[in-house]
C-alpha cells in the first residue's frame, strides 16, 4: 500500500475521497443482516398451524431436493459475483486503448491522512457490498415471513407423521374438521429439525435469493455491456440467467417442497428487491465518479465546429457517446453515467440560451438531418446464432424431452374431468393470433410510418453494413423491420422455451389425466384406498414413440404453465 499522504482537494473532478467510516458502517450493516437471518433460520420457532384431513395439498410424499440448498447459494451468489468481477477486470484492460485521464481514489482514515487505492478496487467494493446488502435483505425478509406465516409444505404429513390417522376416519364431519397441534394431534417424527422445516413453506427459500442474484446480474449486464456488436446474443445471456432461476423454482414444485404460489411469490419478491437495490441503492448512472477505471476523453473533441449546435453533439467526450443503450465509440463495455440523446439536445439548448447566443435551432432543420446508423456484420451473425439456439432448444424440449412423472392422489377429484372432444382454440388459430396478426400489424404500421415520414421529408436513417472493405447501404424500412421483427421472434421463442421448461420440469397433471391415462372416471373404480398415492405408474397404451405420446401420456402430463397463453 502506498505511503500515506495529504488528501487532495475534493473540488478536482479527477479526484474522489472515500472515508473509512463508510466501510465500517457497511460492515456493521451486513453483519446485522447476517446475524438476523441466521437466528431466524436456526432458532426462531415458526407459527404452529393445524390442518384438515381433507386437505390434499399437504399429502404429497417426501422427495430429496433436486437442487440442494448449498447449490442454490452458490448459484445465487457465486455466479453474479464472478460475472461482475470478470466484467470489471475486462473493462480495466479494454479502456487502455483509449486516451484517458486517470482519476484518483483516496481512502481517508483519520484527520488528513489518506491512502490511494486503485479505481478498480473501489468499483468492485461498491458493486459487491451493495449486492451483499440486497441479498441479505432478501434472506431476512424470507426468514421472517416463513416463521410468521408457518405455511405447511406439500409433504407435511409425510414428514410430521401425525398421531391421528386420517385414513381411518369414516365420518365426514371429522374428515373436514380442523385439527390443532397439541390438542388433536402431535408429530411422531423425532427429527424436530425436519418437522420445523415442514412448517416453513411460504415463500420459497431457493427461488427468492436466486431471482435476486439473477435479476441483479441481468440489470448489471444491461448497463455495463454494449449491444452494438453483441445484438441479441447479449440478451441471450440474460435469458439464460432467467431460465436458470425459473428452473430452480420449477424443481421446488416437482420435488413437493413448495406450493406453486410459494415459488411465484418468491420470484416476485426476489426480482423486486433486485430492482430496488440496483436502481435506487446502487444507482448506477449517477455514481460519482463513474464505474470506469479511467475517465476517457476524445482527442479531437474540439477539432471541428459547426454553426448548428446539434451537429456539434458528436464532439463530446467518448464517455458521453451513448444513447438508447447503444454505444457508438466503445465496442464491448458501456461507459456509465450516460446521457440520452434527448438530454444532450436539451443541455445544448440550455447552454446556448445561457450564453446569450443568437443561434436558433429550427424544427425543420433538425428534422431533416441525416441519421447514420452503422450495422456490424458480427451483430447479424450473433442474432442468427441466438435465434437458432433458442428455437432448437424449444423444439428439443417440446418433442424429445419427457416431462416429470408426477405422483398423484387416487382421490384427487380434479384429475377426473372428462376428456375433451376437440380443441376450442386449435393450434393453427393460436399461431395466427399470436404471431400472424402481430406481424401484419407491424408491417402495416411501418408502411404508414414510412409513408408519413416520406411525405414530411423528414430525416432519413441510413443503415450501413460493412463487410471487409465494402459498405452496403440498406433501405431504412428494411433495417427497421429487421430490428422489430427480429426482437419479436426472439421474444416469442424465449417465452415458448420458458413455457416448455415449466411443463417438463413440473409435470403438473391435466384435469382429464386419469380418464385419458387409465380410462377410469371414478376413484371407486380406479383404486381401493382413496388416500393411496400413485407413484410408479404407466398409462394404457403408452408407447416409446415420442411423437405418438404427444397426443397421449406426454401431453396430459404437461399442464403447467398453459401453453396457449404464452404469446
């Protein structure tokens, strides 16, 4: 560590001072959250809730975790931290290619003694500490909610082993009576830890932290990466993180450790805390100084000048050359603290007005300026690769992967509905409404817009595709349709992909499952014991031919989420 020296003036924009008290307060806050979450998880007694013998939602058998707790912690903490640190270190190397002015970060200890630290250390510290704060806050809210509500898990009866035998009850009023713990029943299982966990279902402890970690990382990727060359491929990484979080949540349902609403609320809470943490606590775009290893400057920022202030917008330093998420100077990593193009225009107008300039900016002159939009060939390649990956994985899940063979209760009346004779909403009509009609509306809207702009003689957008030394001009309407339709198709494929992941992972049974699978329409004809769990079964006529199972057992075990609502 460098020798201590006198701290420099904070008025210099290239210098920034952090106090040791900030680090101390951050550490104390994290420790408090960690201690509260540990105490709530290990020693707090959850609310003791009774049950009804007629409640089929808590009669599921016990299964081991598909994703263990330690694996969920590694995925929710390790993946975001490693990804963020790797990106920041790559930015450190990448920005060395630009003219730069190094800004100085000093850590003030006492009085006027301070130590100089590298900007990358400060960046990693802020990103990591705020992530840890949001993660621990999620855990505290999670543990407090679990203990206060005390909802019973789907496998509660299998773990608790209550002293009362619900299968021996013959009177209907007793079967529907509420059984209070300590008065009507006790748990015979001597493993108190397992019984305690069986009372802590709401909300999912796997889903909420994982959705926080993945949501935080998705937003970080969005603001710290540039999409000029990556295109849809960059968003494919974000979709992959979302799929990972959804898959873990789906396994909690198929493992009978959580009800579906536990997973849903956990996903919403984790995502909401991630948004609040990143948007308001980290506040990426307003950090001072920016999340950059250097302050990049343009060598020719004042080389040329025009009488039109709007034309001089391009003479701003490199770290302001971004708008609408598109970087025009930096290829792989965004420059933080960005200004949107409209904000630049307002800033120029204010500057001109303050200086008392007589320059007037006419709407007609501004609207006729030509807009140059370069397109990278690498972006087109990545876009095609991303669409192919998502489409192929969706087809693989839909036609080649069998869903989970989910156990069911023999007396579950929700599975005895009659087989549907025909679909009210056939597949071809679904495709027409979800894809065909939106595409027609997009084409008509773009045609009307192009005609209006042509009549108004507005600014033309010139798309340029450079392949080696040749530059190809692309018509404006072709470039616009490529962007809009490409994103539309990508979003549809991703939605269908997530839908099929849920179907395959959860394997929830359709309402007509038993009549379709066993040709039985009453549990009196199907089984001797109404409380019997059917675990190992095979449908009548179930074939090894995957294509034939689409209209048989394969289809009736894929009821969640509903496929015809995905678009």
